[in-house]
């Protein structure tokens, strides 16, 4: 046990808070007992049959083909700037979004977000990715600079507008370098039909590793020449942006306050609570549990699944799991909630939060005992456990199959990189691929570092990924939910797990020295990133682009504002030097 862990609560029974919420988390109420619970859905809209989505359910509606259209637009305004905060007591500059938190919508709504880039001292570009949204008919609003847009220049504004075709729990984050590791993240909830009964929607539970150094300094090491620095060490783990830290470890004079405060949640005896777990960290896998309670999984990412019970939920970066938890405590009880960062390096790998029942003593720490973890250290639940509620059978003979091999090493200049089929990705912020494809430019022999796989008009695409490295990778595909056909050690033997209804999700953990096989129906023309969601790995090039139905891209009516992002970016970079030391994403 590290010194930091031993001093999480200072060796005392007192859990008093040393910092105000405005000092640790700014305007957000997440992590406090004042954080409001969520409703069943928004009601400021038509309610055909009593629901915003009418008679559509998880059981009778294919969301990839027949999602409802509410005709309602939800408007949000994001102001991005720097702010000094102390989530765990250690004060640092963070990138924050000033506005409503979390963002919410109903299934079938249109979401419109205007983003103002007010980052300064120093200024940076940015772009916001809406994780897990299909972006059908709006691939230009996926939010990846160099792919669908140029970065939003400092002092500029850009508006995203897209439909909530799927529902459940997700998040948004910067996709500019490793910027989101500095705090540029937030939860987004899309209300939809229930697949299991519950009483109280607690809302988002953000699980993150946390670094006291600026993300740019970490990236310098990650893509540097010193092999002892390519695996950064997190300083802490947070639950809803809160945790304690042992400030005696701070030696550089940075302001730090012990007992900054743990996140707090309220449970009711006998009630069923919904918790929306999100791993929004930069590196570590999170193992979530609640002392003494059973967790019932009802959704993974944006996919409702047939409920199953567990004691531990494992989430890679970018993954979400919705769980139901029955309040088994008495009115005077309190319990620890835990999230342990694993499969990486952290000074303090164990985060704590507290669940209070109505009459529990708020001053003393719980005496509950942690669950025994018998799950594999760096893997998701078995594919046999996660069965989608709405069944979809993939084509057993896909139109095309692509093999991709993941390796690692140093390039000719001695800098560390990750490789996919021996190529490490590097973005060109000034030439978004979607805009090039719109003009008919879909082949890039002079820029192999863009890692573009053009799948032409193929109707189904299967990708077999072999991870020949000692690291686990949370692999994320934009624009689709992957049908996960197989994950396992060594080379794929050709056997598909649950061939009539395999797991679907947008992030899947690919363990070390293992394979992963996924398949999609090519029903969403666009250029879609497929990458490891560990911020440091994608910074070092573990990324490819999937070009889908390029002939259809040529016929798209792409809004002129996308080209304007490039004119704004060109004007900014004409007077400022942008130090792109990593892949750019």
C-alpha cells in the first residue's frame, strides 16, 4: 500500500470536507448530496402515448434504422476556458466547460451545442467529440480535427448539431491532442425507454484517473526518446471529480489541501437506484464496486443488454455501464463506493466515495468492507454475459475483411510510437479527410501517416485486430456500434461468440497479446476514427481512419461552416506557431 493510499482519510474516522465545492469542482454539483437526481424523461415536448418516443421500445425498435424523430431541439452553449481548481486538493490549471452539467435530451431529439473557444495563456485549438453518437447524415459533426473539421481556433465559435439516434449514457470530450486529460469532459444523458424497473436515477458517476502535471508535459514524455517515461503515472483516481490526496507528497510549493472531500451519494432503503458509470479517464481501467451491494448491469455503452448481476464492473477508457443497485442498507447505514484504477501506473490507484442512507452519520467514515474481486484484471465481462436486448444477426460472410496488427517501437528519430499495420498516425489539422473525400480525393499515397482504409462500396466490413503488445487497449470506433464477434488470447480461431446476437458497443477492451474481431454494416457514409482510447496511446499514433462509402460522401451537402473552421484555423496559425508534438488527436 502506497503512502498516499494509507493517508486517503488521514488515518481518522472523520470525513469532514477541507475545500468548498467551488474550489474542487467549480460550478458543478456532481459529487455532492445536492446533485439532483434525473427524471424519467424531459416533458417540455410532445408525449405521444405518454412518452417522447411514442410506442418505440428497446425490444421492438432497431435504433440503427428506425430511431424516432421528436422534432425537438435541445440547445446548449459551451464556454471553454482555463480555471484553477483542486479536485483532490492539489491546485492546477484545468480546461473547463462553463454551462449546464450534465447535458440531457430525449431519444429522437436533435442536440445543438455552440462551442466558444476562450482558451488562453496559452491559447489552444480545440474540438468536441460526442462519444458514441452515430452521426448518421451529419458525419461532419463528429468533432475530430483533421478528420471532419479543422480545430476551433482560439477566439472562435463553432456549432454542432446532431440527432440522438441512440439513448442511454455517454459523454463528450475534447479530441484535440490529449486535451481532455486536462478536464475538458462532461456527461451527456439521452433518456429512453426502460428495459428494467427502477425507482431513482442517481445520474452520471464519472470515474477518472487524475494527473497533476499538464497534459502537454505528459505527452512530451509519452512520445519522447526515454523509454522509462513513456508510461505516465497518474497521481490519483477520482469519482465525480473528487478525492483526497496526501499533500505531504507535494514538494514544489503548489497549493494543496488535505481532505479535499469525497464524492457523496444518497440511497433509499428498499429502492432500486440507477447509476450511469463512465470511465472518462486518460489511461487506467476502472474496477467499480459498492461495498455489500450487488450490481445489475442493464446497458453497456449505448446498448441495452439483458440484465445480469455482478459485484465488480470493469470499464476501459470511454466505456459506460448502466447498473441497478437495490438499497439493502438500513436508514442509518453508510457504505463506501470504490473505483480502483488498474492495468497502468498510479501513485494512488484507489478512489473512494460514500453512499449515505437517510439517517446516516455524515461525519464518520463507513466501516464497510470491499468486495472480493475475482474478475480478470484487464478484461471486460465475457461476451457470453452481455446479450443485447434488441437482437441483430451479423452477416456470417462479410463483403470484406481487414487484418490490423498492433505493435510498438521507436521511429527513425528515436521517438516512441504505437503502430497499426506498421504505420503510426499523424494528423494534418489543415486538411480534414471528410472534406477532401467530398472533393473526390480519397487516396493519399503521399501521406501514408493518415492511416486511411478506404472500404469503397462494401456493404459489410469485418476487422480482425491482433494486439502483439503487452498492453490492454480500449478500442473505440466512431460512427457505429461494433458487433463484437470474438475477443481472446492469441490468434482468432474463426469461432464467433453468440453468432445470432453478439455484443454491440462502441468501445471494447483488447487484452495484451490477444485478438479482437468486430463487424459493422456499412450504412453510415463518412470517415470514422478507430483508435485506442487511452489518451497517451492515441497521442503516440494508435489510430486509423475507416472511410465508408466514399461515393456517397461526394454527394453530401456539407455545411459551409466546416470549411470556415479551416479558414479560421489558417488565419490563427498564420500568426502563431502550433507545436504539434504528437499525433494531434
